[in-house]
C-alpha cells in the first residue's frame, strides 16, 4: 500500500508541475496589499496529498504567496495538533489582526475562504 501511495503521490506532483495554473495579474500596489494580508496565513499540508495540491493550485491561481508547512515534520505536526486539535491536512491557520487564531480544515472550505477574501 505504501508503494502505491508513493507512486500516486509522484504522479500527482508531476501532473501538478506540468499543468500549473496561470496566476491572476495585479498592479504592484494591489499585490503588495495581498502579500501583506497573506503573511498572516499558513497552510499545513503534505506535498503529495491531492487535497493539499488542490488548495495550493487555487492559491497559485489567485497569485497568493501562501506559506506552507509540511505537517510530516515534527515541529509543524506538533503545532498543528496543539493549535488545530487534530493531525489532518490541509489546514489553514488564519491569524487575525487582534492576535486570535482560527484553524480551518477541508480543502473546499479553505478555497471558499480564499475566494471570498482575495478573489
């Protein structure tokens, strides 16, 4: 089973590389504003997870420099479990201006959030 997962993961990554979506074009001022807002977001993910790829592709399409954290690494896994409550990816960590943190799971919910906030 591990071999099949590994092979499928590599196929997903290859297809993602070959068929990379085009990014939205914005003015420098608009993009700077977006970049500042995105700095408060972190995506906990696995590289070959199809749902994580889906979220990363959507962020690329919206031209969002979304910081990713590999949840297989101990420090990020621990942060995800302690903050979000479970080891499930993709998970978007959203830090508000007043310091409160929201953890959003489910790829479709994350994509809807990104669309509402940045599209």
